[in-house]
C-alpha cells in the first residue's frame, strides 16, 4: 500500500528520520523501515529491500539531471549514498552513463 502525504514543511519529515543535511534531496519516502531521500533509482531500492542491510536509508542529494524523475537519461551520472544509523553516508551505487 502506498500512502502519499503532503506536508507544509518537508524539513520536519527529514528531521524526523534524521536525514543528514548534506544528503538531502527534494523528496522523502519511507519503505520497510528505510528512508529513500531524493531521486533514488529503482535498482537501488530493489537491492536495498533484497539485502536488508543495517542502514537508515538511501539518499541521492540534490536533484541530479538524468536521475529518476529528472529526465531518466542514459547519460546520467550521480551517486546513491547509503546512510548508516550514525548518519554517515557511503557510496552504495554509482550511476554512470550507459555506453
């Protein structure tokens, strides 16, 4: 089941889930106890849900051109960060141009 909530101040939601300020994007979703911050690609979400690592969530900071919802371009180049429960982000998936 999907539940969409419109909020007046999205920063309150990001704060509630402890999304690090430097990893914030434009959207926040919660699925199976993880947050998905920004334009996280479907492949990363599928991997996250299959592996169930001990993470707080995944983040794509900002709004990278070519990311999911931002043009879905095969020439997109950006990083998906995994965020530990300590708020530390590390590379989870590098999205690079498909040549």
